[in-house]
C-alpha cells in the first residue's frame, strides 16, 4: 500500500517587523541615508504597510515590477493603473503619485534660484524634470527680466497644442503685467520626440509676430522630449 507524500508547505516571506533591524527599510534609511535603499525599499516606506498577502516590501516590489522596474514609467501611469497591483488601493496609489511628483519637483529645483537662463540647454534643464514624462502636452511661458532670470513660469494650456488654444492674449497677459523684458516658450512632446510639428511652427510664428508688436521679444521656443530637446533659436526657426 503506497503512503501518500504530502507536499512541503509553501515558503512564506517574513513581515518587515520580523526582519533583523539592520535589514528593515526604515532603520536602514535612518542609519545609512535614503540613497542606500533600493527603489522597492523606498516604495515600501511610501506605502507604509503590507497586506494579508505580503509585506510592504513585497508591495513595493510589485509596484516596481508592474512598471518594468522604472520609476519614470510608474509616474506616467494613471492612478487607476497602480491600483491593479495587489495591496494598492486608491489611497496608496495617490500617495505613490504624490511622492513621485515631489521627486520631479525636487529635480526641477536643482538649478539655483535666480540664475539667468543663458542658453536653450539651461531652459531644457529647468523644465525637463517636470515636462518630459507628462502624458499630455503642456505649454508654458517663461517670463524673463532684463537679466534673463525667470520672473514667472506661466502654464498656458494643457492638452493638444494648436493655435486656437495658445492665443497671444493669454501668452502675453502675464508678460505685460510683469513688465517682461522677453519671454521663452516651452512645451513638451509626450511621444518623446522633440521635432517641431506644423502646429508648433504656426503657433511660434504667431507669437513671435505678436511679441514684435508688443515690444516683448520671444527669445526661443524650446520643445522638451525624452532626454533631449529642440530649440527654435538654435535651429534657426525664429
């Protein structure tokens, strides 16, 4: 008579509180700094707690795996998409998005406040962290003083860029109020390719012409792509 052999129990992953203190994300951050933690450990701290199905570290690992290991891709996913990860509801998905946005804004502040914009590269460096991964186009106007420092960053529109949406009245209203010496136009291409479209050229021509009439020159139009940019001034398109 054969004796049935029972299967061994499935291995279980210990909860974070069951790990040695030196291996817990919170204690590691305090002792070593945030830079010593992996992305999944940082996400574990953001989500805060695990679920009945796994620890916070497992939730962080699952979030990262769902975005092919990329925080950039995670930031591009809508909140509802993050909730497909086991253990992540709306509240946790919103918290993750907020943390990623804080990181994006921190990167945007890396340039010294009040430093003049001396080249298209300076413009791209300032705006890329906020714009290069957006799923839709945003059109911004950088209002400059006489030393080429930004007085204000004005968001004109969010969505498809067309001449009907980007009207000179909206673009120059803040520039006039701030007594701007000049402006720089900035927008992103969600495709990642910063090559100017036909609409980009039409909008730029209209705004450059309006700037001449108002004596507020358009110094450049910089299109932000993924990891690269196009400057109308550099390309001789102004």
